[in-house]
């Protein structure tokens, strides 16, 4: 069981590294053909081809930095949270966010990914 956890951790860390390095080819290698990626509050992408098209439609978005503050592994499910800083290289607009990604694996690939992203901007008013 410990070996499976180590391999799962290494697999997810290599996927995160691919995102950190804007390596779309490597990202796609980690995904199953029937992947479903839900970006909460934004959209759901179904199928590896649609995710590839998503990256092609946003070629100027580049990861500047990220942290991996916590990683929880439970069998074939993994949750990772931290902070990301991205920039749109054509506009210079930056996105500085907190994130939590949940990965569900099947047959050694990511079959479902759920992403929660929260902008770090200070709220205009208190609750």
C-alpha cells in the first residue's frame, strides 16, 4: 500500500510540475481520454481533446509560481492546495490566487479533476 501512495504522490507532483512549466504535452500525457475537468464557477471540459483546445485558446497564460501547501492522498483520490500566480503575457494581467485541486485517478491517469480558485484580492467589504 505504501508504494501505491508514493507512486500516486510522484505522479501528481509530476502533473503539477507540468502545469508549473506550462508543458501542455506533459499535462495531456497524465490525463485519461475521457477526462472531465471542472473549474468551479467557470466551466467543465470533457475529453482530452477539449482540454488541449482550452490550452490552445489561452496560449498567453503562463504560470509564474505556485506552492503545494498540503497534499492528501486517499487511494486513487488526491487533493492539493496552495497558491498560484499567473500572467497573461499579451496583456500583462496577473492572476494571484489560492487553489485547491482534487484529482481522481483510474488506470494510472487522471479521469476527473476539480479545481477551486479564489482570487487573492482583498474583499471590498466585510461579511
